[in-house]
C-alpha cells in the first residue's frame, strides 16, 4: 500500500451530509485518532516520546550493529531517544511481522534487510506479512558485502583449498547461517553453486554470532557472514577470511581477495539494510524520517563508523529504496529454486 494513499479515505461524491458513506469516513477518522494514529495535524509535534526501532536479528549481528549506529544519531536529530528492540527468530520474520502489525504512527520502525524483504517473500509464500504491501519504505541505509570465513585452525587457507576439501568430502562438512532463507544462508548456497555444485550440509542458527563458537571449534566448516559482524572475530584471530563478495575488495579488509580474484565468478553482490515503517504511516512522517536518515547517513561520524565496519552508506528516496528490494527479490528466486530451499 503506497504511503501517500494509505490514510486517504475513498471520496463519496454522491454522499449526503448524513449518508452511510459520510458516516463511514467520519468513523474511520475517529478510530484513527483514538488509536493514536498520526494524522496530518499531529505530525508537526512528532515525536513526543521515544521511537522504537525493531532489529529482527540478535544483538551483535550486522543488522544490530548498523541499526545501533543509525539509532544513536537519529535520536539526536529527532530530539527523542530511539530505543533498540531485538526481536530475532524465523530468519527475521518475527521482528518484521511485529512492525507490520504496529500502529502506523511513526513510533515503531524496522531495520529490514535482504532476508526480511527480498529473500523471505521469494522463499515463503505463507509469510505472516506481505513485504511489499504491509510496509512503507523510508530509505536505503547501507550495503555490506559478505565474507567467507573459516575457523582459525581450519586446514583450508584459501578459497580454492576449501573448495578442493569440500569437493573431495561430499556431505562430510557443515556450514552455518542465521536461519533458513536468511542472507547468510542464501549467500552460502550461491557460493556452493558458483563453486561447481558443492555438497555441504546447512545448519541453521538463530543468528550468525551463534555460529562463531562452532566455527572456531571446527564443528562448522565455514560461514558466509556480513563483513560488519565478522570484523571483530577476524581482528581477534578467531576466524580467517578467505574471500569477499562484491565487485571490488573491501576497504576494511584490503588484504582479502574478492571471489572473482579467487577464481569463482557470480559472487558480485552485497546485502542491503534499510528502514521501514508500517504501511499507512502518514506521508509527512515518511518524508521527515527520510530527510533525517539521509542526513544521518551523510554525517562524517556515521560514514566513518560504517566504513570501519565494512559497510557503505546508501541513502535516497523511498521510491528508489523500494526498487532495490523488489529487484533483488526477483534475483534471489533463481537461487532458491536451484537449491530447492524450503521454508522452516
């Protein structure tokens, strides 16, 4: 549902002063006001209390790191605290659904990702929300490539060594992800496909941070993690990076080759992160949030933090952002079909 039409009542051109059509309009406006929905007259004073930002993944992951970076600066610009609420589970679906069903008053927002809005709808036609109709896109926050990591003691030291090991031991090794149908899962499936059709068993977790322990101990062979959440473990020497997705090397990991440089093509992609509100949020609030968030992502402090984490700031209009996740939704369908991935 477009944000600029969600709260506009259908005109009743033939309605009289006391017609059923007019009464329905008045009743809907009264209910909206009673529920606290921010009608145009109320947007000037918004926000008058803290804003909730739902992160649909556990603390410590890429979405959480980027979300907290943005929330701190956004709260300062709005003059109200932006409170982080982590609602993980079902590949981001639980947290996203919370926002889809929240009041469209500007006080509940979602930090969405490819998992919640591009991959999820392509994977599961029975999701509890409609990724395209139940949300109002606000802005594209950032992009971050993935990095293929193995435990520090794992025998493979290059991508080609890993591929050789996996190919010679089909079904023996596992890889981890933050859940079935999440971006780390699909990224790994893409790697298996582009590397020639590797047979490696998928082990889903509730977050990529939870995979690290088993990766370090050797129970998991590899993880396709976001550079953002993998960086601390790489710096600590717990995991070893073998390659990054995307068309160029990451400025935060300049010594790590791209998959193309490592001899595997078709891995030139990045995960997107963006802000959403529930469908029906007044266009005045969407426009205000878009302006504020574009300013936040252009601030030197946030640009430096994102770059240090391995992410690249994006920005733009709600319409441009909508095209990003809709186009990527179509792209991931092929990977899901090829890997025969089914929802949980």
